[in-house]
C-alpha cells in the first residue's frame, strides 16, 4: 500500500507542477501533508515532521544556497563570468569552437545558473561561429550540455547542494566525486557535439540579434580575480573534508581549516571575495534593491523548494516507508541505478533538474540505510547519481530546452534530435563514470 501511495504522490507532484503550473514549493508541501494523512500518521507526529523536515534541511543548506546565488550574481553583473570565458577561449584556441564553448559553459555554470549562462555566452558563440563560417549547432549543443553538466553535478550549484543537504552527505566528498564524474560526462558531451550535432548545419546569421557582447574595458575584472570567489570556497571545503578524514580530533591549525571549510563559512568567504570584483563598490549594490537584493529574491524560490523537499522526505521517513519498501528495493539489486532512474524519470516528467534533484533526494532519504548507502562516501555517490539522472532528458517541458533551441535557430524537432539526445548522452556517461569510480573507492 505504501508503494501505491508513493507512486500517487510522485504522479501528483508531476501533475501539479506541469499540467496545473503550481509552484513546486506548494506542490511538495501539499503532497507531503496528504501523504502523511493517507499513511495514517498521528496529526501531532505529522506536524512535528513538517516542522523538523523544513527546519533541519534549511538549517544545513539555506544559507549555502543563498551565498552561492550571490556569488553567481556578482560574477554575472561585473562581467567576471565573461572574463573567465575569454581566458578559457585563449587557452583552448578558437579553432575547436564546440569544445571551447562546452568547457566555458561547464566552468561558468558552477556559480551562474544554466539559463543565465547560455544567455550570457551565446552571443560569443554566435560571433565565433560566424567568423569561422561553421554551423552554430554543434557549439550551441556543446555549450548547453557543458552548462548542464556542472549545473547538475558540481556544488556550489544549488541543486547538488540541496540534494546533499537533504541526504546529509559530506559536501566535500560530493565535490570530490562529482567533479571527475562531471568531467567524463562533459567529454562524452563534447565528443557527441563534435561528431553528431555538428553535422547539422545552422547558419549563425539566421539567428536574430542576441544582444551585444560585453565591452572589453577596464571595468571588468580579470579572469584570475573573477575565479577567486569560486575557487577559494571549493578548496576550503575539500581541505576540511580531507582534514576530518585523516585527523580524529583536529586541533590548532587543523581546527581552523575545519572551521573555514564548513560550507556555510566557505561560501560566505566567497561572498566577501566578490567585493573585489567591481572596480568600485557602491552601497546600492549591497542594498535590498541592488545586486544582493536581486540574488536574495532569486535564491528564495530554490530555498523554499528545498525546504518543502525536506518536509516530504521527513514525512516519508516518519511514516515508516523504509521498512515497508526496503526489502522490495533491496531485492532489485540495482544499487546506484535506482537514484539515477528515479531522478531521470522525474526530470523527464516535469522538466526541472533542481526539482528532480530535491524530490529524488527527499524520496530516498528514509531508505538509505535499508539500501545499504550508509557511509559518507556512499551517500555522496547517491547525490552524484541523482545529479546524473537529473540531466536526463531535457525536452519541451524544460525551460532550458527552449533557451537553447530558440537562441540557436533550432526548431523543436531538431532540438529533440540534437539537445535532448545529448542530455541523455551526458547523464548516461556520468552514471558510467560513477560506476567506474565506485570500484576504486568502495
């Protein structure tokens, strides 16, 4: 009976967010309450699950998500993201445009949302493709898939951070595992773009005006300065994870490393480092109506959805679903394929990678012990498996699909043939890479 309730709950979440266009926060919250009532939870216990699920989840990652969005906002508004893109282009060269755009997209999407990253970088892609007199199809698909790879697999992107928080996974380990997995997935996506997508010719001049490229003036920070707010938090988080693994009771300098490597402190340091990006800091940038205010508004929706996902997961856990379904799921013996398939099903059905990450993590959190995912490494691998699944498949119900296709001169049929198939290649390559890594670490 519990399995039936869970299937109905997932279908209702998909229906509410896609057909009825209800905000994912309201959909997740409503279904969590209805599931608890249907499962026969005492009313007081249900209220306790709601409060604890929301508070515990956002207590861990609410500020982390906010700080990550603020860093992305500063990189976007100062032109720092574009400076990084130009530097990567200099390193790789302008001859292999699809690979260059894919790698640039991968880097930029770590702090900047995928949709914004594509809007920011596609004018550069169009200019390069026109100058080289080549199709824009291959480089556009490579750019979109590069953005999607880090968007779903590499913290401090909000989706992976939210999933890690819900599953109580070590963020440093998620980065350490997610990074090589995402690189393999990216390489597969670049090969796909070069060998397959580039065979379709789309004239760069057939695309309308995408806006002007950022001016090359001294107002923009250099690539090295722009990368500091991204690299420093990631390095601190990884150092902290290493420290707690090799030292039982960190003291002195190691204790400071552990403190600075706490994700909320590391990301806050990243926010402070963002103040180095503008040529001149003005108070209005930090005001409620300025850059900080806009970032807070942008982060609010993700934070609320994450909190609602925490509620759903806590209600599932307290209803005893792990005991009811654990044996059945264990008997399938599919390991990491389970979180991948569940995330892929939710992504394909409702379109949002972030919602797929959060919802899948919420469903799986009560079942992790029964499924055998109990160690820190195993929980981190589950987060990465969910991330790989959440990129499969991007199609017409995904806003990012429309951003890529409409700004690349693709009709819907071509978009399905090139970008949707590419998202499948990306996610599947990520899963295979994760399986390969698992042989060495567990």
